[in-house]
């Protein structure tokens, strides 16, 4: 049985040997660059773990796993352009290191490369795997569009937000597990239960991100808390605060959301004080636990011996207990 770390290392080694064309260098150097920046390789590792869970041939899952990672990095590259981000994993983003047009085109070729790699899945399950992959790719784009739409809205409902992060973040985690299960020879029901495990875990993961951005330890996070507050992000915390605030608190929150010029530290301090008064932290922690417990219930239902599921239980626990 593979551990998460072993699966991550296996994926990393294969990425380093990935055959990427040399010419034109302006197109392919940015692809090599973003893939060289590392990352946790969680999604492709989940493909490996899910395949191994059903005692499938991990070698057959390796290229589709790398396809997932290439696709994931493509989305990050284009997200960075849309968000005007300057850093990715502590290094200059592709559009800053090269230029925006190069970044767009290099992202496009990564998307095509990911599809090409996924097409190397074994023929007997290729159609199933490719259908999951292409549907998920479209859903991730739908989630990104919803996120962009939210930027122009003063209020977003909890239901709308959960739908957006379900598409933008959770479905790729879920699909990684489902694709791995299919490659491993699982039943349709087991593949669906594993998908639900991943989706609920992905929702909990994103809400944990929202929470850590405001309440995380700066020493552990490597950045100051409050970035989402400064950027007026419609996070779960802000959405629920606007829903639950008293008239005076809502007026103050709306004022901070609409103000063009402000002191960042004052804004973070004032908004966090309102969050504390409404007990938004505790409410968010409860919602995270709800999704986490739903995820574990799906994993429990899976028709596999307990010892074979232990690494996925460990992974879920690791995600929920992270501090950064």
C-alpha cells in the first residue's frame, strides 16, 4: 500500500521526466517553469491512492495523475492573470516573469497537454475517465466565472458561495479520487462514494482556507492574516457576517467593503472585531466539521477493508488539522 508521501514522490519524479517540446521556447519554457515551482502534488497523489485502494496497477494511473497536476497548474496560471497576482509559491507568476500574452498561450497549451496525457489511460476505462476529466474541467471554469461575478456584487448568499467553491475547488479533488478509483477497477457505487468523500473534503478544505486567512498564525502561514478582508473577498466568513450582523454592524461592514482608500491594519482589525462579536469563527468551524463528517461517512460506506482506507482517513485528518 502507498502512503500519501510515497504517492507524492512518485508523481514528482514523473513530472520531472515529463516530455515537453523545446520549440518554440517562448511557449514551453513557462510550462516548465510553473511545473518546477513544486507544490504539494495532492491531487495527483489522490489518483494514485484511489487506484491503490482497489489494488489496481498504479503504473497505469501515473500518467492520468500527472494529467490532473498539469491541468491544476494551468488553472493556477490563468487564475494568477485574472487576479493580477505577483507571486506563486514564493516565485514570480508566469505573466510577470514573461508577459501576459505568453502566459495565456502557455496556459492554453497546458490544458491541451493535460487532455493528451489523460488520453493515455488504459483503453478499457478511457471513455469513463475522459468523461469525468472533461466534465470536471468545465466545472472548474464555471466556478472561476462565478468567483469573478461575485467581485461585482456587494452580497452573495451562502448557497451561492458553496456552489462556487464546490466547482472551483472541490470537484477537482473529488474527480482525482474518482478517476483513480476507475483506473483501479472499482464499482460505480464505490467510485461515486469516493467522489462524495473528495467533494465534501474539498468544501471543508476551502472553508478552512477562508478561516486561516483571517485567524491563522502569521509565523506558520508565512504571511499576514487578513488578505481576504483587505481584498474584499466574499469568503464564507464575510458572507455569514453580513447575514448575521446587526444594522450598525452591517453598515460598518458595508462601509469597509465600499471604501476605496483605507488603512489596511485598521480595516482588518475592525472587520475581525465584528467577526468576533458575531462568533463567525465558531460558526465557520462548525460548518467545516459538518463537511468533514459527511466526507468521512462516504469513506466509511466504501466497500473496502478498513486498513486499505486508512491512508485516506489520515489524509482527511491532516487536511482538517493543518495550520497553514
